[in-house]
C-alpha cells in the first residue's frame, strides 16, 4: 500500500513539474521583429525548456515504477 501511495505522489509531482514547464513555454512569444538577437533569445529559451522537460521525463521514468509491486 505504501508503495502505491509513493508512486501516486511521485506521479503527481512529476506531472505538476511538467505542467509548469509547459506553462512557461506558452508564455514565450515568437519574436515579431527581424532582429537576430530576438531569435537567438527565443531559441535559447526553447532549448533550455526542452532540456528541463527531458530531464523531468528521465527522472520520472527512473523514479516511478508502474508495475513494481
């Protein structure tokens, strides 16, 4: 029973972390102007968010064991 509660709590925590990353991702606006710095900033922000997202997914896979009873 305790193991199920851990998995449920861990799953919820990881889901909330992924939701927060997606929320920040929605706030990043594509640059309207043709300035090179704006595109560099936009791409850097997206790249960083992608790395954070992938790290959370990797940790979720390591920590949450669906069929481990």
